[in-house]
C-alpha cells in the first residue's frame, strides 16, 4: 500500500476510534511517518462535557479521564496499526493541549530504532539540546541521553532518557504514577513554553507535547511549529 494511502487509512481509523470512545472526534487527523517514528496530530478535539469541565477549572480531571481511557485504547491501536499498515509499534506516547483543543500520538516502531545511531542533524540541534537540558535540570535533572530530529517541517521530536530522580522512582513504586505524570506534565510544559525555542528555530511554536514511559525512564517532547511563509 502506498504511503499516502496508509496515512489516510490510519487517520480515518484514529478519528473514528476517538469519536466512538470520547463522544466527539477530532476535526482533522494528520499522520506523519518517518521511521522509526509515526506521529498522529489531532486538531479540534474536545468533547462537550470536557469543555464544561475546563470552564470550571477542572483541567486535571479531564487529563486524568483521558489518561485512563487511552490506557484502555493503546493495546488495540497497536494491533490495528499492525493489521492495516504493517507497523509494529513497540511504544506509544500521547499528550493533549486542551486550550488549543489538540493532541498528539507518537509511536516508536519495533526493529527500526537503533539508539546507538544519532538521529538526523539540523542546524539548530545543538542550541535546542542546550535549552532542553537547561529545562530538564530545572524540572528534575540533566538527561543521561538526548537526541532530536525533524519529522517534517512542522514537527520537531526530542527524546530524553535517564531523567527520573530518586523521589520520582519511589512515587512510581508506591502507586502514584498518574499523579506524578499529571504534575510533571504541567510543570515541564510550563517550562518548555517559557523556553527560547522560537528564537532558536526562528519559527512560531504552535503546540508543545510531552509524555513519559516511567518504566523505561524515557520521555518524548514534540514541538508543532508554524511553517515559514516563503
């Protein structure tokens, strides 16, 4: 199957899945495939009940409910991507930008990722890493490993490993994983939005997403950028 057809089929499947489970699907689903990664960008995705909760300041409640539902959906998403697109997804990350009514799913493909090999270079890579390290140090500690690449002109992906501090690991062991995730999401995204990335990249940052796999001590950050008008 051609790449565009695969992407269209994935977009259709994800749109219907979210509509069936959340009561409202996104108005658009943009799929980008650049091995070893697949990203699924959702726009205009906010259910009526969620809109009411947000108006009452219940952001954490919306995020917690979505997290619970996504944990139920992720196994099925992995299976379906294998069936319809022959994509073996070994890790799946997600995050939301509720004020922008947007979201992201990031898949890491099996047998495609070799972390001994650096991702593609780009001009601003060193400066981006420097600011990411500064922010990581503020939020927890310097990552043991960091790399990044552009998946397309609008999507910058950053991977970090070795970022959890001892108290966070203990919270995870004692069953506070969801509370930790909600707190880290709010803290890190605030720091990332206050970062210097627009000056570094010379592009407007439309959205920033971040998610973690606490068992792997690994995190992905996604920047959605406004393309330059040439």
